[in-house]
């Protein structure tokens, strides 16, 4: 068969398959592009369906700015604690014998329904729960743990740890171990080897881990409601509140627009240069 | 291989305890006749029996499974053709644009997906309930299927297709006898991921579900907001073992397909 004929056949295949790809492009139009457009559109309407910029003006009042800052602060703390717990874990995991099995076991809890894990902490952190029993035993006495910032941070970190471990583990796996050996041979201390060789070479994994934690942490609303009572208000809680409780879709959409903008900025900050080159 | 230091082993053990303790805590108290998540009194199957007599909850479990299976299947079909279409694109810019659009729903926070879909369904006049939940689950599962299938398509040598054409195969045969078998590990992985996405989803469903229809996650949320009931504990024990079975099953299926394809793939 000549090349031209073969080329024609492949081209024909492309055309035939095109019919089957219609649902995919319909999906992009209806469920990717349309929703974003709708969110932006709705952000210009107030609760009485009047076209207005008032939602945006409202967003820049101290109430909403403070909420946004708070949400950032919590998301930052959650990401930070997840990272300092996850990095050593990932590092030790790569040194174990059956590392894939151990990794699977670390990731397994993340398959378990999120709600159930949050619910477990209602029991553990409750007035008579295990945590308070330990505190009692230590002589500290019972504390109010549930519905505090601490419980919110703890449960969030608990839930996000596997998502931080995974990319860091993959980055560490790709690390060429002879570089570490070389650093040690040249007399670098363990800390220098870590800070000058290992960490910089796995920074991409750290970045994608932070991205996988920070963005969802900004938009948590289920954990805040269950574990933090209504003490902690994140951007996610605010959106849920406006859409489902006060029915002020315009303001909810405005907060969503800012969340999308923040998301894009974070992705640009954490997106690695190498990846961008390949794409 | 260096031996792990004692401190490292201890650290790892601590992390494992931290990750698993809450789950086992839940399961442990599902056998408590006392009815609370503290002060274990005596062993009982009571909460499990109650669970199986609760027809409302059983209907919800059934709903959840039906939505998961249907949405994962449909998303897999749409996603596979999407991935094939992407892999055939020659123009790099176009391909990158489509790929970026594909990934939007993967990186978007659940609240935004839920809120925007709620607006979308309301505008179209689609009644909130089974249909809106199913459509949403299909929608957020498609991109993950594409992401799982695309690498397989890209590693497939184009000469494989040329050879099939040379030997006189039609495009349907090339698709069903060459392309689909080759990318099947990716398809399984995509389907499995879609299944777990659907089973796990709370936030999106919470936004687009009406009064009459509920999935397990949404139901657990409303139960948990009312306080502790050991029925949820019993339910979570069952779900834990189901998840375990799913993951182990998937582990073996993926191992088997890897072995089967090894002679051809040889990575």
C-alpha cells in the first residue's frame, strides 16, 4: 500500500471517529465552558435580579475581605502542616522494602468516604471521646475540642495528608540516588544534602502537593460545618451559604469568581516550568 | 539498601496509627450496645440489624450504586473517544487548548462545580434529582477518564495502526481490534477512578440534589449534623470493607492486565 493511500485511510478513520467524539465536545461546551460563563454572568446580578456591580463592591468591604484572609490563613496552615508531616513520611516510604504496598496502604484511607472520616472525629473529639479521655488521663482534664480551630485544622490535615504524600513520593522516586551519594561523598552533612540536593530536586512534587491541598482547603465547607461548628468560615462555606441558604446566587457567584481567580494564580505559581515546556 | 533507623520506623508507625485509628475507632464502636461513641458496654449486632431493616437507607445505597455505575460507564465511553480524538490532533495549540479545558473540572474546587451546575440545571429547567445528579457525576468523571487513557494512546506506536490498515482492516476493526485492546489498562483505570469519584462525591451532589433524591454521602452528612448515631458507624464499617475489596480487586485486575500486555508493551 502506498503512503498516500495509507494516509487517506488514517484520515478517513479520523473522520469516522469524529462522530463518536461529539458527546465529548458537547461536554466541554455544556459542562466546562457554560458553567464558568454562567458564574461570571450571575455575579453581576443582585438578589432582586438587577444588573449591578454591587456584589463586587460588597466583596471589597471589610467583612468579606476578612473572611477571604481568614480562609487563606487556614488553607496556608493546613498546607503547611500537611507538608511537614508528609515529606518525612514520603521520604521514609521510599526507603522501605515493599514501598508500593506501603504506599497503597497510606493512600487507602483517602478512598474512604470523606464524610465518614469527619464523622469519626465527632466521636473522638467529643466531650467523652477518646481524645478527652487521654487528656483526662494525663491530668490535663477535659477540654472543649470539637468546634475549635484546632479540631478544624487537625481533621483537615488528616484528610489531606495522603494527597500531599503521593506527589512527593513520586518526586523522590525519580530522584537519582547517585546525586545523594555524591553529596555525601563530598562531605556534605545530612542536613546540607537534604536542603541543597534532595529538597530542590523534589520541589516539583512539593509544589503539586501544595496545589492539591491548598485549593481544596480554601473551599472546604463540609468539614467546617461538621467539625468547626460555624466558627470557621472559608470561601467554600460562604459560597454554600449564599447558594443554598440565603439564595443570594449573585453574591455567591461573585465569591466563586474570586475563588476561580485565586485558583488560577496559585496554579500559575505552583506550575513547574518543566511541565509547561513539555505541554 | 540502607536499613531504616529506629526513629524512621517509629515515625512511619505513628503515621499509620494516625491514618487508621479514626477508621477503626468508628468500626469498634459500631458494636457498642451503649449507643454512644464512648464507654463501650457490650458487644452487639443491633446497629447492623437496624441498618438492614432501614428500607429508606437501603434505597439510598442502591441510588448511590446505580449513579456510580451508570455515570462511570457513560463517562468512560465519552472519555475514551475524547482521548482518541485528542491523540489524533496534529495541531499542537489546539490539542493543548482542549487538554486545558479537559482539566478544568479536575482542578476546580467542588463548591464551584456544584454551584455552577446548580445554575446550569436551573436555567435549563432540569428538575433537581436523579437526572441532575447523574449528569453532574458523568461530567466530573469524564476528564479523569481522558487523563488515564491518553498516556496509553500516546505510547501506542502509529505503525501498529498502519500495519492494520495495510493488512486490510477497516476503521471499525482498527478501533476494536487494535486501539481498544491496547489502551484497555487505561480504560479500566479510568472506569475505576470514575467509580470512586462518584461514590465519594459529597459537595457537588449536595448542590444539585433535590428533596426527593439522596446519595449516601449527602445522607451521612445530614445524619451527622443531627449528632451521633451508631447506625452510621455500622454503615461505615460495611463501606470500609467494600472499599477494601474494591481496591484489592482493582490492584489484582491492574496487575493481571499489566502482565498480559507485557510482551507487547515492554516499557
